[in-house]
């Protein structure tokens, strides 16, 4: 009897175990709708919401005649992005080669559209090529009322391909400027701009590479007047950049502006290359000097005129330019201009001699150098150098940039090669010297 009971008990236990296992299996295979819903949040959601209203449209209007083939020098169609293989600046912008531009006659038309980012009250950051050649500019909010504001260029740098617009009456919250030097490969970024007319389009990706040296097909001069191929240091990203994105914003996940979408690579039937997800952005740190120039322009207005007047009334002393008894660099200089050399050399103060053991010599300035910038101010002549030294005291330090030729024959006769390089941030500690040179 006991054996029979034991078998019954074991049978009940086995049945219970089967039911438990079946119940577990049923629980594992329940429809997802009966379980708790989990939604993954994008790392860009908050950043996009924070900054998208600060991205605006920039419309370039130019005067054109009513005849010609209707194409500009860089292509035709929509947008503005620099399409590396097909044409330098994509579509919609150009130098007017296909249209006879006549500023005094003809009619004003919208020549192209790009993007911009509000970086301060009434100031918008964009690309130089977005506003280049404009007869007038308008900033568009892209709202249902198509609200637009007149704009003017407050500061620009065609070499960096950066421009800052002054937009009176624009009341849009500015973005926070980030530090592009802190970016590392693999960082998440989002591009926001008016892609082919779709306002505030966001595309996401990563920083694919840093410090890409990109030569422009656009010929021109550098900021010192020397003819050169324009080379920009770019951030490479796989976040999509489309026509109309130029001048918009590249933001990190904190919503800080870290770059300016500027160009994309694309394949063509001529190149035979299939290219995807290669775009370039200007690092925001490259744009900061232009931004600072624009924002301080009104503060410093009138100062140059007053300084020049004071200098012109100063009596000449025993040296040729009146530097006797005043802090000097210890150099003999003359003016050189890009026009004199057909762009082979930059504008500036040409150094034909350096005082032995003088401040310039100690700092490493050499005969044959051309001083092109001092304390952030671009020099176009030796007079600019002299004016820049006014108000300095013995022991003060100035920072200069020089263009240094690869070879120097006779520096006094300006027998130098036209190949060379810029040497930046040379610190010169001024001193009062006996009058042996100009300044």
C-alpha cells in the first residue's frame, strides 16, 4: 500500500513540475505588448531641441542682367555646398562667369541660399561663400510667416571661409560656442541646416577624423595678400551634409556649436568614384577670431582715426620714423606689397637688416623676413608696423607673424625666393636702442 501511495505522490510532484516549467515557458513567450515598454532615447534629442531654433536661413541676392545662359561660374540648380568632385561650391553660388553681373543695372534675384547660426544678439555666423558677391542679404527664420531680416557682413575671412552677419532686430536665442580642440574621433555630432530648402534638417553621425588639410579649387589670396592655394583644416564627419547646409551648425550632444558644415565629397561619372558619408566642417575655433572681430567692431569704432591724428602731429626725431628714445624691434624695414610682386609675396614690412643682439634678433627674426602681423593686426606696410608700436613701453612684448623665404641671397637688395612659409607667434620683447635701424 505504501508503495502505491509513494508512486501517487511522485506522480503529483512530477505533474506540478511540468506545470511550473510550462508556466515559465508561457511567461517567456508572452507577447511584447504585455511586457513593460522600453524606449531608447537618442543622445541628440535634447541637443536638437535646445539649438534648432537658432539655425536660420541666409539668402544671397545679386544684380544680374536679363541675358546670358542663366548659369553661374560654379554650376546650377539648388543649394550651395562645395561638392568636391563636381564643382567647387556645388550649386547656386559663383563668380558670375555665366551671367553678366552689372551692379548698376539689371534686376536683383536670389542667387543662392545657405544656412547660419545665431551666435550673439543680432549676429549670425555663416560661410563666406554663402554671402560672397551679394548685393543684399536676408536672414530667414523659416517660420510659417516667412519672417526675414536685412543683414550686412560685420566681419569675414575668405581664407577661413567664415563670415559674421549683423542682423538688426533679430531676436533669437544664441547658441553656446564649444571648443573644437576638445573633439576626438568617434564623438557624436549632429548637423543642422536648411538642406535643399527643408528648414532645420538634422543629421547625426560621428567625428570621422580631425585636422583634414583640404585644398580648395577656388584660387585667391591669403589674408596677407599673397597669392596661394587656399587650404583649410577641417573636421571630417559622416553626419550627412547636403546642399543648403553650408553655414549651418555642427553641434555636440551638449548642444554646443563645434563646427560649420562646409563641403561634402561625392562621386561623379567623371571621377568613377562611389563616395558616401564624407563631409567636412570648419572647426569653430577657426571662426572665433572672426566672431571676436565682428563683436568688437562697434566698441572700437573711431579709435584708429584718433590714433592716426596723434601720430601725424608727433614731431620727427633723429631716426627716419621718429622712434629715437622709444621702444624698438631693432630692424630696418621697407614696405612690400603683393601688388608689387604680382602676388608672389605678401603685404607687410620687409626686413632688410636686423640689429645685432637687438630684440628682433634675440626673438629669431631674420633679414629677408616680411612682418605681416603684429598683436593680431594685419600689416600692409612698414607704416602700419610703426603705428602698432606707438604707445608701447620698454619691456613690453609683442607677438608678430612673419613670412620667411626659403632662400635669401642679398637681403638688402631683396634678393629672396618666392617660396617660403609663415612663422607665427614670435614674441619680441621691446627695448630702447641706439638709432641704428628704422624701428
